[in-house]
C-alpha cells in the first residue's frame, strides 16, 4: 500500500506542476498596448516621416537621444497603398507621427491623412493637403 500511495502522490505532483506551467503561460499579460501608425494619400507622393518606435523612459531621455526611440525616413505612398507601422508601447500616449510632403513644382497636393490607433481604436487623426501630424497626449 505504501508503493501505491507514493505513485498517486507522484502523479498528483506531476499533474500540479504541469498545470502550473501551462496556467502561467495561458494568463501571461502583454507588456504594452498595440499602436498602429497609418499614412494614406489621395495621390502618389513622397513623404518624410518622423515617428516613435520605442517608448523612452522619460522626456529627458528622449531629448537626450531622440533617435534611440524614434525613426526618420522617406516613404512613397499611393492611393490603395498606405504606409503602416506597428509597435507596442507600455504607455501609448507617447505615440507620434509627423509627416511632411516633399513638394515638387507642378505636382498637385497629395491629400495626406494620418491616424494613430491603439488596440484597434483610432485615437488621433489629421487631414491636410500636404503635411499631417498625429500625436497623443505626451507631446
């Protein structure tokens, strides 16, 4: 009877350990919120972008080395072909997207539109013939 008790005890301990491991993985919370930047245009155009890719620990850290947390790049956007960037931020209020058109003589306005969505909900949007800026409250 002692052997049977040890076997049952070992089986219960193994099952408990398996439950703890799988249960811990199943309830793991994400470390931030999904932030999506989107830029669209009514006409094909080149734009200069500045946007936050990683959350800084403070505004002081951002001011000391902005490009450790943000990116500047040139992109081409056309109707039906938006530019989209997604990142995860612990505090999505840091989100910012600044867009400048690279205007050329003789070319009409691109009709720019930007938006910032957090967990699928658009929280900021802006329309302008040339330059748009979408940002949340940290800016």
